[in-house]
C-alpha cells in the first residue's frame, strides 16, 4: 500500500506512470468510455481548509470512476475537537477505501497516514501541494512543453514552490525560484530537493530577482501572494512583493512561445496581470481541468498498489 503525501516518496517512473494513467482516463472520457475502476469504493475527503478545485475534482473524479466521495469538514467530524488524529484515522480508514486530506500542518497528514489502513492522499498542506503538480505536469505534456523545460517560479516560497522543487528534482528539469527577501523556501525541504536533483540531473536555483529567473524560461508560473491563514499579512505582503507581478513586460524576458501556468485562484493585478491571464487562459484552464484527470489517475494507480 502506498500513500501520496509528497512527490519525494515517488520515483520519476512512478510519477510519469500516474500522469500517463490520468491521460488515458481523460482520453477515454472524451471518447465516451467510462471504466468503473473504483466501483463500489468510497473516498473520505477531510477538509480543514476549504477549496473549490480540490473538492469538485475529487468528488467528480470518484463518481466518474464508479465510486462515491464523502465530504467531511472539520465542522462535521470530531477531528480537531477532542479526538486524536490516530483514532480518527483508524475509524475512517476502516470504513473508506481511500482518504484525501486538505489541512494545515503536514505533520497531521503524516500521523493520519501512519495510522490508516488505506491510502492517504495529500490534497494540500502548508508544506506541499503534490496533486496540483501532477495536474501542472500533465498540462505541460499535453501542450508539448515538458521536454527541456526551464521553469521560472515567481512569488512566495510556499507549498507550491516546495512541490515544484520536488517535481523538478525527481524529473530532472531546470527550476528557477525567485522570491522576495524574507519569503524564501524552507531550507530543509530545499536540502532534500537538492539531494534528489544530484541523482536526476535537475538544476534548481534560488534568487530574489524575478527578471533573472524568467529570462529564457519556457514555463513561467506563480501563486497567490497571500494564502489561507495569512489574510492579516496581506497589506505587508503586497508591499514586499512589489515587482513580482507576472505581466507582459516580465513574460517578454522568457522564450518567445513560453507558457504561463497558475494553480488558481488567481488575483489579477497582484501576482499576475489581467492581460497575462487572458492571453494564457487556454492553458491555465486546461491546467485547472487536469486536476480532475490527474487525480483520477492517482487514485487508480494507488488502488492497484494495494494488490
């Protein structure tokens, strides 16, 4: 049995196999072919952080695979209201075939997985967002920009940045990360990523100048400057991130046919300009839809690992 908590636990071959599985399922859907590969199975979805894309993609995906998804918010269950994580894990994993958790502390999902009888999927923690990176790379494959990729990540050193680091380190492409001073990535996670990068040949570099990162890039990506739980910091962050908005002037520094990705929700006029969102809307919304297909591929793959 395997859990999906972070990309660092997976080989390059496994990551590509999951993505290929998702692409095959997506093609079948477009052809009107529905394979009920998770028929009569139940996915428990624990949400301590709310979400649009995560809930819709997992719930719709489980339905399309012939299974059922249960939405469990922290207002509806005892988790976090007196019952220890390990007890909740034992109970829910005895009734469900798979569990997806979207929460704050990464240690919480690790503790849950350690006490679960079924696969646990990280739908997002403060440290990592690996399912989003499956969708991002699937989108790169579909648009033919995965080979010799040079990815520039512009913005906060957050869970998305950490996940891009792990994806680059495992798959072996170049990643440049530009953050304002004081908003750099977690040093321990960076150290882990650099160790994997030595094996894959990936090149991961850190800087504080977004223009330097974007110069000659084939993919430019960003995320919100103010994540959930950081609302009180918004005013200060807007000041600190001055010059980090991805706009047409910044994109002109990238390669001529460079693509822009955003995990959404996007805040136009902050991390990305209205013009860039509009001109790259096709790939951005393909990326959003691919959360559905990449996660179906992941759930089918995890189910097969159970034997």
